[in-house]
């Protein structure tokens, strides 16, 4: 599988699209009619702004509505109904609707152009009056849409809210846009300010970023602030690249594997894998990016060879603390920790002279459905290391075994059931009875555990075994 770029086309002819989509797409946005009526009742200008306008210009469907209103944002939100406060000092509110929301910001006496210039990026700094049809673009955001470019409105805008650094990286990932060089320099220059941002907001942006089909820009200097020690992986050598480059490449390969599953060696399981792993994919991406985070701390040299004994466990402990600080949930923390701590298991299994069914069964029994997640991480790791050929056959065997076992009828009785119920001692007879009872269950002759125990009792009596019925 060759390394590729993940780029989404934004389409051409933005100005033509503006006229084509405004009257059709804008008025298909949920809530636009009631916003227009509220504006008429209050006698104020209403402007569609931000991500709503950007997505319409890109020809994308948008569910939520961003508006700026003349005068008081609170008064307008009250006119629409139930709302919550986003930033009271900014006169910023969110009106809740079933399946969507309307974000309302009040302009007071400010002109719309002033509000637009205070925003984060030029492509989010355009406005459209729903009453006059006038289009406002003080920072030439249309040109940047055409160029597929993320450009900050200014340095002060980044300093004012450093979380815009992560939002810019996320937008680049979600839209497949390039981040302007000067904007990227601002991100790196002011990355330290992210420490002052609420961890809940950082968590939110990270989740959105890794939920994107392509995670886009992984800027090591920025991620080192969020994931302390991230940059240290540069000091760990690998054959053709350092450990940091390897980790980022592993993430890119994971995204490629996911996209290409229907045409991969796992094609027969692709739908099942996507259905099972899909909800955890964003967390698996984080685990893949951080799977070798423990190597700098555990690097040692013996007889001219470099070793990383225990780097998986070190990485798991590190993530436990970092994940908690970033307000990841307990389930999220435990999942990523499991992936980091066990990312070498399939590699080690594949390195054995013979991969036995027993070894695969133990792996599947230990991880359950998450054995698929671990397999994908291992595959991406192997691709980034150049040894895909060694692990893919084993991964295929693991996934095949998992689904074969899952499709197999459950074991109606266990050995301990017979020992406890009939006061028997362990021996070959137990296995014989279990096989006979299970065969009857799979053929439909018996359906319940009670019926299974009755059949077991009958078989024992036919064999002349004196049993004590409860």
C-alpha cells in the first residue's frame, strides 16, 4: 500500500457557486425561516456568518446555523426560544432545536465588517445579509476558499484565543486545505498559550480533529504542548527515519488502511470491521500516533544494540496521566491505554516460527472485538516500519478466527457445570458428555441449560454412572 495524500476537493468557481447556492442552499438550512421572521419582528439586520456560510460556498450541506444580528444577541435568542449562554461578554448564545442549533451573536452598534475581522480565519470571516442579499468579505476569504487555504485573520486573533491553533489544524484536516506558511508560523510561535486553554476545549478539538477522515496537520511543536514528550521521539533513531516521523506515518497509514479496507487482504471482513471499530476509530488514531511515546524514556544500549524494554507499559502509564489531564473519559483513557500497552503483541506473535491456533485463540479471548483495533494498529505500524509482509497473514488469521468463533453457537454447558451439578470429578468423561450435549444443542434437540443438564444426566445414567441429582 503506497503512501498517499488525503485531500478533498472544494470545487472551483466559488463566485458562481455563491450565486448558485445562496438562494437554494441557504434557505434549506434548518431554522433560516424562523430567523428571518424573528428579524422582521424585531426590525434588525440578520447576517449568516462563519462555518454555515463557508460550507454553503463549498457546496456542502450544513445542519447548524451561525448568525450575527444587529443590536442585542440575547434579545434575538429570547425571541427564538430556549437558549444557553456561550460567551455572555461577547453577547453570544445558542438556541437549541431538535437535531440542530442556531448560534446567535449580537453586534451591538458595531458594523458587521468589524465582527468578521475579529474571527479566527478568513474563510470563516464572511457574511451575508438575509434581507438585502449583500455579501461581506473584508479579508478576502473567498479567494482563500478558491485557493483551499487556511489563513489566520491576524496574530492578535490567535493570541486572543490560542485554541484557534487546534481549530485551524482541524479545519485543514476536515476540508483538505493547506495552512498558509505565515499562519503555521503563528501556530508554532504561540503554541505555549494552549496551556492556558481549558482542557475540556482542547479535548473537544482533538476529538473533532481525529474524527475527520484525514487527520491532516500533525505539527510536532504544537502537539508537544498537548502531549508532553511528543517531540522527544525525534531523538529515537529508526532505520530510515526517527521515531516521531514513524509515529506520524503510522497514523497516515492507518487512515489509508481504513479507506482501502474493501480492497485489502481483509476485504471479506471490511463491512464488519467498519461497523465494529468505526465508533472507536478516532481513539484508535490517537493510540496509533502515541504508540511509541514510551521509547525515549526506555531507550538503552547493550552490545551495540538499542533496546526499548517496557516502552509499552511506560507509554500506558504516561497516557493515563495525560488523558486524565485532558479530560478524556475513563473509557477513552482505558481504551487508548490498552492499545498502547499491547501494540507489540501481534508483532511478537508474527515473529514466532509457528503461529498456533491456541495462541490466536488466547489473543481473541483476551481482547474480544478490540482484537480488530489492535490488528489495524499493528498493520499501520508495520507499514511505517516496512515489514507489512510479516504481519498481514497473521492479522488475517486473527480476524478470521474472531468471526468464526463469534458465529459459532455458544457453549450451552461448561465443565464446571457438570462438576458442580452432579458432584463429579474431572476426567475424560466430562469432555465426552460436553461434546454430546453441545451437538444436541446445535442440532436444535435442546434449547435451554435446564434441558442440557437433563440430557447430561441421562447420558451419565446410560453409562452406569451413579449421580446425585440436586
